[in-house]
C-alpha cells in the first residue's frame, strides 16, 4: 500500500527533519501584532484613497486636458 502525501505534509516533514519534535503552533504575540497592524494600515490606506477620490464634488481645471493642444505640426 502506497501512502500519498500532500505538499503540506511534505513541507512539515522537511521542517521537522532536524530531529526536534516541536509542535507547530500558531503565531506569537509579536506575529499577531505585526499581522493585525499591517492589515489595519492597508485597510486605512484603501479607505483614505477611496474617500479622497469620491469626495471631490466638482473636478478642478488640472484634472482635464486643454482643448487646444499644440503638437508643433503646422499645415
């Protein structure tokens, strides 16, 4: 009988191949803080950008190209 192993099981066996039989646990407190902080920063940046884009009531002049563009070609 041949036992089929998935990529996760193979990776775990390679990680534990040094002979230590440590149990793989979740994130440490610092890991949680880093993960939650980065998610909060990206979410805050996303909300800031969306609010900034949609809050402008009337587009100003610098958002549009001029009607007459001089290309230098004279006929």
